C-alpha cells in the first residue's frame, strides 16, 4: 500500500513519475533530470495501481496539490499489466490481442501462442519493431488516463529495457 508519506513529497509537483524499478527510475531521470522527490518507486508491480490510486486520492482531497502530468516508466511486464489493467501476470492470449491491436498479424504472433509474455519483448526490440512498442505505450497511456478521475491529468508512458537501462519507446 502506498502510504500518505509517499504522497506528501509530491505536493505542489506539476509532474510525478511512477517507476517499477530502480533501472526505470534511472533511465527516466537520465533523460528528464527531474528532482528525486517526484519519483515514486513502489515495492512491487501491483503497487503501481496503488500509487495511481494514492495520487488520485490526494487529488480528491486537495485538488491544488494534483499533478498536471504523470509519467510512468516501466519494464515490459509492468507495461503489459498496466495496459491490460491486470494485477497479476497477464494471460498470454490477452497480450497477443493487445499486440494484434497494435498492428501485428496473427501469423507473426503464431510462434508465441504458448510462449511466456516476456519472450515477446526481445523479439520486438531486437526486431526493431519500435512502431509496435510505441503503440503499446499509447495503449498503456490510454488505459491509465481512463482510470484517473481527473481527466485533466496527462499521462506519458515510457518503456524501459532492463538490458540497456534506457527508455526504448514512449507514448510521446
């Protein structure tokens, strides 16, 4: 659970960054140079949803403290969970549907029908399918924005590759 003390440093911040790991935080900070206090790195992936709920609750309590933008910097599995709004491991079929909606054909996805969802990222990344990765970021952004009660808050989604420790796709 995201505690109230985790939200307090975010007061009066125009932008907040939710990361799923120290690697994601470092990759985002390297590119954006935000102050340390705007970063929220929950203890586990399911706390990403609680971090969003905490921000929404603080906005409801004190609208003047509400950020105008939330960045999410996540690895592949967390992006999938957030895009599908699933607290646990997403079902392979749901991920394949998401990727089909992003522009991949059924024939391309056929070898992954029974694969672990984490096997898809290297195939897309090293296959230079950045168009698909960007569309996944856009789907994640839309999903996150649909769960925010304050529709004036913008969301930017950044996909971080653990191997390179860099943002490799974004909803921007």
